[in-house]
C-alpha cells in the first residue's frame, strides 16, 4: 500500500479532550463573565467631575456619603501600580480565566474593594456560589460605587460593571442570580481586594 493510501490514524482521546476543553474555556470567557481577550476600555466618565460615593468600614457598615475626585492615572502609572493581570482586566477590559481567581472561594466576613482605588464595591454578605468560576454577588455594596454601561462585544449585548471612582473594569452583571435581586454580578478577582472584617 502506498504512503498516501494508508488509513489515517484515529484522533487520540487526549487530543479530543484538549480540543473540547479549549472550546469550553473560550465559551466560558464569552458567556460566563467577561471577555476572552483585552479590548479597548469603555468610555470613561468625565474625569473633571467629582463622584458621589458611599464609604464603608471593612465589616460592611455604611459610614457616610462623600464627594470625591475621580482617580485618573496615565497608562504607565497604572502599569507600575498593578500586577500585569490586574492591569489587563481593569484598564483593558480583560477577563481572568475561570476558576483561577484568588477570591473565588473567600467566604469570610468583609468588604471587596477596588484594586485600583480602594473604593468599597461588594459586601461578603451578598456573595454566592454561581458555579461560573468567578466571584459572584447579588448586588453591589452601594449603587453609587459602581457604574454600569452597555457592552456590545462578541455580537452580544451585555452590561459591563466599572468602579465609579477610577473606571476600573470589574466584570459584568447578568439577570440569572438569586433572590432578592435576581442579579449576578460576575467579577474578576484581580480587579478586587478583600478587606476582612475586624
């Protein structure tokens, strides 16, 4: 039998598993929480206008409303301040891989704050297990502290979530969460830092 006439070898189960896993991982990025690759950042709010935020203690106690200036830095300043992964997610609308975030399994009492500017974003009391591979919350700690906007990447219409004070991309919000809100704020661990209650 000539070389060209030999039957082709079957696809190995290992290779098939790799292809399936790669496809599922890509779908998870797009449909689970955010984007697979960095993209241009969402339009930022006017940096000359101060923002009204609500300050919280690390045990989730509401302290006061404040008017604060926007946190604005150059790309070089953000790169110096953030890890490479945090920079890609927060400043370039990237997404960490599912089930890899350091805050996924954090269940202590405390507050999840913006990695870029320390603004309180989520209370641990609203965190739940969504099974998506990203930290999920059924509401932000205060609506004033986040900014939501339309995201039309990948041919879909989704709602992206940013920090109101520094415009850091945090993740997306979906309408398949638990009661009482029915929302799932699907966040990236690298966009947050956890402040444990005293």
